C-alpha cells in the first residue's frame, strides 16, 4: 500500500500521508500493509480501491494499471487471487471497525450522560458498562486501524466467535432506535 501511494506521488511519513481524496493539510490517511484508511474523510480500501479512486477507474482497470506500473506479468494470476482473498479480509475488518466504532460512540455517550451526579445517586448499568468496556473497545479499534495484518485478523476472528459481531450490531441498532424513540 505504501509503495503504491509513494509511486503515485504521495509522501509517507510513518505510514501516514495527506489524503488525496479531500483537502488535507496534515497527514490523516494511514497506510497499512494491505489497506488504507483516512481518519479525516473515512476513505478506505485496498490498493486496488486506492488506485481506482485516485485515477477514477473501475477496479479491473485499476488492477491492470497496478500490474503495468509495478511490472507484474499477466501470467501471475495468483496476485489477483491474493488481492481478492485479501479483499474479503479487508471487508471483514471494515465491518468490525464500523460496528465497534458505533458501540464505542454509544459507550462514550453513556459515560458522559449516565454518570451519577452525586454519591447518593443510583449507579446506572449503562455507566458501569461504559466504564468497563471503553478501554477494551478503544484498543480493538486501534488495532483495526493501525495493527499488523495478524493482529487485525485476530480481532476479526474474536468478533466473529459465537456471532458476537452480529449480536453487537443488532444491539447497537436497538439502542439507537430506543434513543430516537424517546427523543
């Protein structure tokens, strides 16, 4: 990812670049080994997505451009197969990131708005959950945004155990619906 970004004119400092997809003055795009993520505008994807977006190309044309620009012979379909296989992992990481980020926002809201106002106030279970889970979810988000491929894969695998990710997503949705129904 970093090699492609630098090849197309972006200057990387510590795997961070100014995002070419919005007016970025300070580096906000993280270049991981096999995908990118912009903390400013939310742009993300693998190297093919990056080239497709940068040059306004369909994904197949972006893959061909990468192959030509980096001297990858067409006789190596394994590169495209590997990219496709990597894409499913990236999609799983994106989904986990989205669900965890939503839950993290809920927890932050609960910690701020459900905290007891005095020592005599009863303790809201949402406040307890927020205090208990914020650091853990924050660490998982950090790993998904900046971790190694192995670390990211471990987080995704952990989230997929026992349908944990699906249950969290459904709970997030229910919490949001309940919030909007009471306002």
